[in-house]
């Protein structure tokens, strides 16, 4: 186990208490990294996962952070106020999972959802109030192979927090000091759509055809180009201009064997975030009268399977 380094001087040098709702691939990685940085972490999960994490800690294998085991607390429900609550469950389990974080217990710390899609902030705000919720997006490839075991495959972990700097700044500084590159973006629409417009073509096509990104960008290139253009058009109509050429350049730079998290869920027989990703894109397209024929066809084929 790597020893926890002392907290550094700076805006986040105090010891935070952080709740992580859903210590899976994303939440487990963040919980472990924050614990190693010297913060108190409470993972909130189902009984089996909570018990495993309490007994064994969270084991991480990561090219970025190294291989280490972090000790964290774990419970099936949050029972005390915290400085920060990270919501890292899948969208398919969000409603049920929120029952584990009672609004009356939370305290005044921000609630930061790091989910795919653009519609979940409204759910969080209805549950906890508008002032508590600070939407975020995360860019990382990280998988839970079993309870408390995390394989971090990407050489980066990056978070954008959407909101006023005075509200987001302390949490951003704390995450940055723990080794997670974090920035504050005041435009929530831009932050959320930047991820969805990029994620949707990747997730939908790799899942629809059971192909890696390398195979999609060669064998299904025409569809990829079409989906990227459609997603960018919808994003722009919603007030968040996107660059299709830049997205394609990034896809072309991905390791050829990369798979989307939705594709991995499909392979494992887990529920898919189709509605949160493709469904949200279709609903936004309909609101703004943006034609998205290829996206609509791929979604119809995925939902028919």
C-alpha cells in the first residue's frame, strides 16, 4: 500500500470529508485517490459492496496514479454531513441510489453528479435543492472489475465543474491537489454538452455493432461522421457550439482497441444508459427541430435488440 502523503499547503489543505455515492469504476477511483491524499472518504453503496470496501479497502491499478490500496469508510446510507458528495452511480440506478443520501443529512457541501447525459441535474436539484447541486463531467476510462477493485486504463483523469468559481473553487482545488486535473466552467450547458456531443457517437456505434473504436472509425466511418455532425448540430442549437472535425480527430487518436462504457455494459449484460445518452440527444433534437436521422435509426436498432 502506498502511504498517504501529507496534505499540501493551499486552498484545499484542510482535511475534507467526502461522500462517494457509487464506488464503481469512476467513484471507486476518486474515493481511493482522495483517501490517499489524506481526506476522509465515506463510500455509500449496497450492503455487499459496502461490506467488501470496509473490509478490504479499494484496490487500484493505474498507470497514472500507480497501484495501491486505499482504506475508506463505507455504509449503506449517509448518516452525517459532509463537505462534498460525489454522485457516481449509473443513470439507470440514480433514483434508487439517491435514497441512500438523505437531503436532511447532507449539510451545506456541494453535491457533484458525474454522470453521463445532460438531464440528471434536474433530478438532483429536485431532490436536494438548486443551490447544493454543482454539475460536473469527468473524462476517464476506469472500470470496477469486482467490488473494491478498480482498473484505471486511461492516462488521465479530468473533471470539469460547472458553476460560479466561488462555489466550485474549493472543491476544484481539493481535487486538483489530489492529482485529478480539475477546472471550473461557469457555463453549465457548455460543460454538459461538450461531453455528450463527444460521447454519444462513440457509445452508440460501439454498442450497436459490438466494435472497438478502431473498427468503428474504419468499417463504420460514414456513420461515425454522420453521428458526430448530428450531435454537434444539436449541441449548437442548445447553445453549446461543437467542432465535428475536432471530435473526429480525437476519435482517430484513440487506441484502436478502446471500448465505450456502454459497450462494456452490454457485453456484461448490465442495463444500458441508452436513454441518458441517445434518448437525451433525441429529445433535445426534437425540441429544436434539428434532424438527426442516423442517430434516430441507430437508437431504434439498439432499443429493438
